[in-house]
């Protein structure tokens, strides 16, 4: 008997040191999802790590505990999807081929229990940000992908950490944060435009670090931005019996079994 859908969306955790509270909380969340056995789909919607590049052993070893938990979920039959962000790149070789996770470099639609979900990291929502759009293309250009795959590991880590630091600075001083209102309005405009060109019930994104819920006027279509795990980490949960809703991760992991 097929169990009912229980779908979880997570984005922008920016996991770094294993000593960070958010790291411990993310590990607790994965353990809870595994032990409860309810989750059927897990969407990692980009920037889960503050840095992950390819299949280099530095990242695999550093995050081995989390990797093991995700692999256990896959082995339990959970459908795990990982969307590349701007801090986690070239995931197919390890996460896809080794762990059995579905990897996506751009937007993707999914039909679950007669509902259509459009999911994407969200780093392509602002077409006016020409600099970032070019950088995104450049990093995924085949020659660059091949070069990074064959660079010495220490060099990849050094370059990646510098790029990650630059990305954080851009988040706090660049066009992504020119003002909360401008950023949020761009999200609304993107959702409105996308709704006219694609058929979906729910749009799920991250990247802009604002936790948002937006229902298109005179429509049942609803969009969500997952926010960042800096303060009050939350996930988005959907089941056929309940609309998508945010759940506080700290409270969830504090509850008993």
C-alpha cells in the first residue's frame, strides 16, 4: 500500500562548520525525517552548504554524517531532489551517481498527488542582474566545469571559499539586498510572469533570503520563498490534506517521537 505524500522543501541553510547550531539542527531534522518514516519527497532547493564543489573528498569527508543520512533516506525509498545553488555546484558526480539523488541545474516541474509544483533555487528570477546571470553561465560552461573537476583539491577549496565569501558579500551589499521591498517586489513580478507562461499550483524557490508566501490575485496559484536559516530556521511541508505551510525546525526537532 502506497503511503500518502509527505513533501518537505529546504533551502539556503548555508551549512559550514559542524559546530554551528544550524548544522546540528539540520542533522537533527534529517534524523527526525528518517525516524518518523513519513517523508516521501525531500527537495533540497540549493545553497544547502556554504560550499560544495563536485565530488572532492574534502567536502565528502567534512559532511560525511549528513551525506550518510541523505543516503539512508534514499535507501528508504524517499525521492530526494537537489537543486544546485550558487554555493553548491557540480553535484551530479557524487550526489547523483553515488547517492541516487536527483540533481537539477535549473527549474523543474513535478506532479505529486495531482498537484503541480514548480521548483527552482531562484537565482535566475532577476533577469536584470546581468553580472550574476553571466557568472552562473560561466561556472556551468563545459570547459570551466572540466577544469574545476581536474584542479588539485586544495585549489578548488581555496577558490570556492573565496567565491563563497564574495557571494555572501553580494547578498548583503549587492542588488539582491538593495532593499527588502525591491527584492520582494521582484519576486512577486517573477511569480506573476511565470504564472502566465507555465501551468502550476505551487511555485517553490529560495535564494533571496526572504521567507514569503504569495497567492496570485484571482487565482489558486501560490508561491513560496523558503527564506534563509540565519534566524528561526523553517521548512515548507505539504501533504494532500493540508496546504503548503512553514514549520519551525527547532520546534519540530524538540518534539518527542
